[in-house]
C-alpha cells in the first residue's frame, strides 16, 4: 500500500545519503592527504 511505498522511498533516500556520506568522507581524506603531502 501507500505506507510500503513511502518506506521504500525512505530506504532509497537513506542509501543515497549513506553513499554520499562515504564518498564525501573519502574525498575529504584524499584532499587532506594531498594538502599535507
């Protein structure tokens, strides 16, 4: 039903956010590494 659809949307949003967080952290690490090199 509608609730299930909403839950699925939230799950994909969380997945995107997690992915973004991981990528962003990795990017910051690389940037920091380059700066301090």
